C-alpha cells in the first residue's frame, strides 16, 4: 500500500468534513447576529451570511490544497498517523481561528449597529 495516497485520502476526507461541519454551524448560528446587525433585514442578513460562508470555504480549501503535499518519507502506519496529526491539527487551528475572527467581526458589527440605532433614536 502506498502510504502517501492513504495519508492524502484521510487528510482530505477529514479536513473537508471538518470544514463543512464548521461552515454549517457558522452559517446557522451567524444568521442571528446578522439579522440583528442589519436591523431585521432578513434578506440582507442571509445574503451576507452566504457570502461569508463562501469566503470561509475558499480560505479553508485553499489552505488544505497548499498543505496537502508531503515531502518527507512515509514508510509506516505510525508516520501516517503523525503526519495526519500535524496536518489536521493545523486545519483545526485555522478553523478555530476563523471561527473566533467571525465572532469578533459579528460582535463589533453588532455593537456598532446598536450604537447607531441608539444614536438615531436620541436624535429623533
């Protein structure tokens, strides 16, 4: 058995599954923040949410593609597990980082929207 092919296959399978799962969670739960940010404009919130998910997929799949190549030797199952551990650990850290980045952006946008709304109410 070619250990490189096994490593690539498992890496892509797990990475894509993780990316899809995180994207679905972000899409589902991020909508609430976006609807609030856009003052109940569901159509705009859904549109922005879809665009954020597309960007999320592009960044993650791009990184997965760049990280796919393995230049070291893979001569045993132990090395397969070690290489997968490193590569998948990087993917998980990137997914976590992007998740927190999304949260920061959502909270900043939400704070700004609430401040603007309060400002507009005070003016009237």
